[in-house]
């Protein structure tokens, strides 16, 4: 375990995200963002270009699902195994709606795809239930992974992000982004703009869309992204993108307004171009 932690720390250091140096970080008053916490890192240099309350611990909503995906892939269970959505996957925290019917059978691969691309809570719940040892073991694995990555201010209580007790900081999430980006399947699923899915049991079809509209804009060159929202967390966005041929890590937490994180991302892009 010690070797794994040291190896992970080395990888994060090489990505420029282990310490996240704040040299040349712009003062917050030079860029007016609506997000309560923000972090922008130039991935070519590892330098922080902008930060705002980047070390403040906040609820992270469905950004949680990036860690969910890492734990699922670490377990190396068959992605072709069929999972069944049951009553235990209903949202008993926020009572949110889902188009996924109780009794639906879905492959682990499709469940992971829809959890990442469309932030489908029932899929994220089922992934945890079908983990060896069930939900309790899954959440323990999430927190163990966070410790391995040096995410010292991060805590997980569920696999969906519906719990307000799922908390992190923008700096911790930059570490999660760096490691998640090394997983081709996570990159692929979060880049997809939409996906039709036909379920066999019961028989029905649905079209699913990416919750981040920027993936449809080639000018952004989104390599990985995840959105999130709860009342406690506000609107959240974590993204690795290459606007104007500049590789960036962007983390935005607790924005108010449905499109505010997208607006902040565009404000960041304009600010960098002007600078």
C-alpha cells in the first residue's frame, strides 16, 4: 500500500497537481466569477492561473461520480455483467426523478456510461450495490482511494453525490481529475454528447445527453468533464479542456443558476485570451 501511495504521489507531482503551486496565480478580484470556489491550472506548466477559495471544503454533488467510476474500474469486475435496478436505487435523499424503470437490467458498462455522461443516479447507486461487499464496502473504497490520492479534505458517504456529506475542495478535485483522465473509458464516456440506449428487460429505449453542453463545442476541446447539482452544492463543474490550444484543468463549485458554471468557464476563457 505504501508503494502505491508513493507512486500515485509521484504521478500527481509530474502532472503538476500534487502541490498545485500558486506562483503567478491571479488575484480573485481580477476575474469576476459566480462560482464560490474556483481553480484553473495550466497543465503544461502545472501553474495555478486562477484560484478562489480553492481550499474551502464544500459539497460536490455529482462530481462524486468520477470517484465512483474509479472505484468501479479498480475492482475489475466484468463490464458486461448485467445489473438490475431495484427499489434500493430510488433516490431516498432528494427524491429526484429518474427515467430508468425499476427492474431494468443493464450492463455495468452502460451503467457507468450513463452515470458519467448523464449523471444518472440510479445507475451510480446500482454500481455501488453490485460491488463486492455492497454499498458499505464501496464507500470505504471511495474514501480509501481519496486518501491514496492525497485528497485530505475529501469525504464520501454515497456513490451518487446526493448526500450533502460528500465534500471536497477545488484543490483536492484537481488531483481526482488528473487520475481520472488516465482512464480511457472515463474520458470517452464524459466526452460523449449523447447516447441512445435500448434496454431488453423490460423492453424500452431512451436517449441520454451529456449534462455539460461544452462537450458539443469543438472550440473547447473537452477531454473529460463532470457536472453536479444539489441545493447544498450549487452548480458544479470539473473539466479538463483545451480551449485556444491551452490545456487546462478547471474546477468550479457552488455556482447559482443553471448555466452559471458554463458562463464562468467562458469568462475564464475570455480572461485568459485577454491576458
